[in-house]
């Protein structure tokens, strides 16, 4: 079956998992906003009983289960374009990608009343403070987390925002009218530069240096196609933005099923579980940690909302800091040596080595 055939064939009104796990939820689409010819925003209502679970930071994303005739379902991550300082509902904005099954399915099939299966918000593409000046560098659908960050900074903080936004042409600009409205409301704190490929060609390193050079002291956030982010990273390095103030949002298609049931094997005979203290969401949790169990699975199996996305070691959404004790990662495709040296580990791949461990989630 071709991609197109699969897209049109799989259209249930309700996407559900049947799981009893507390990390999986169903939210109802209450509005579909056609932003451009190939992008749509899905407004998701959060029931009162789930409000605390769906608290989020600007720049985070939702992982959504999309039904598929080929595999039963695929999981994809979409940034939240809503702001926790402004919006009651959650909003994700999806742009079609060539050959992209999930994005095309959502743009074609999402409708009011549909229920989507999602994980709670996650991600570390988040400003540490809304009171600092921010340089947001986006292309295409990379604007999605940026508008959340910008609105949150302007409403909930005191920082100023410079947004560089690249698109093919004027018709492909997502949130164009909304950005104009925000600039009129905050003329002294928001400046937006649009770069249109139809008028100026593809963004170049030198072009970005000219546009961004005056903002080298700002904290920089970059999101967009891989080729654009390479150009942006080079330009930002050239104007002197250090790695400590440079934040890059990377998405990978998830090959596994983050919605699958959580299973934690019982300790084998004679095995003594480790003891772990976990700081999560402002509270300290003490748990017994079986030697062959991954930390994320232990937390989720007991109803704790630890941040995560892939459960595969392929993203950094579940990154946490080992403050004392020792763990081992079974797989790591995202943390670099510098991260590991400062104590970072992936909760979805961490198993205990020492008898006593202290870990903190910093999100």
C-alpha cells in the first residue's frame, strides 16, 4: 500500500490505546485552525481533572499517537504553539512534510470532536528565565515553539525578543497576522524580521550574520529544517554566541511505541534493589529501584509524570542529573561527553549501579 493510500484509509474518530497507564491520555480536538495552505493548528481541551498533568513550559511539545494501517500507530512530537501564560487549551501546529505520514494524516483528518491520544508535555527547549533577552531563529514550522516562547516572555516576563523567521514566500508564513498583532501590542519588546526565499534566496551564513549580529548577547534558540539550523548555528557561532546560550531543537521520528504498557520486572531471587531519591516537579520521591529496571519505567509504573518522549534513548526529553551515586545507560544517542561529565543521564535508559542514588529532573 502506498503512503497516500495508507493516509486516506486510516481514519478512526477516536484514537485510543486501551492502556491503563497514567502517562497516556486522550484529549478532544475542539477547534482546527487552517494557518496556511499546508499548516493547521489543533486546539485540544484539557479536562479539569488533567490540568495539573498538562502544565507545561513554553517551548515544550506533545507526543501524539497517529493511527496507521501499516503499523497500527506511529508516534510523533509536535511543539505547543500556545502559551501557558495566556491560553487555557493546548494548541499544537502541524505542517505537512513531503512523504511525512503523520503530518499529512493530521492535516487531512483532524476535526472537531476527534480524540487524540497523547503523552504529557515534555522537552527541554525552554528558556530558563522569561526576564532575559531572547534571540529566536526559526524557519518554516520551526516557528511553533518560538511563538509560545515569545508570547510567554512578553506576557509573563520582562525580556525583549528578536525573532528571525524564514519562509519560502509570504503565503507560507505561519502566524503572520498574529505576529503583526503582537508587535503592535509590544512595539518596544518584540521585533520580527521576515526572510522570504522568493525575494532573497535561501538564508546564508553571511545573511544571518548581518541580521543577527546586533543580538549576540541574547540567549539564542534555533528551530527549523536541518539545513537551516546548520546555517544558523554557523552564523551564531561567528557573531560570538557561546554554546552555553545556544539552544537547538531537534526532532527525530520515533521508531518505537512510547505509548506501550509499562512493565517493570520483579527483582530476581537474592537481588537487592537500589534506593533512589528523585526530585521531580518540586517534590522528592523515594523509591526502590530494581537492578534490571530503567528509571523512567519505575517512575511511570508508579504514576509519576516524569518527562519523556521516545523511551528509546534517542532524544533528551527525559534527561536528568545524577547528583550522587552511579547509574549506567543501556543506550545513548543524544547526550555528549560534556553532558555526561556534569552528571546528566537518560531516565529511559538508566539502570542502577550503586546502592543509593540521588537524581533530579531539572525541567
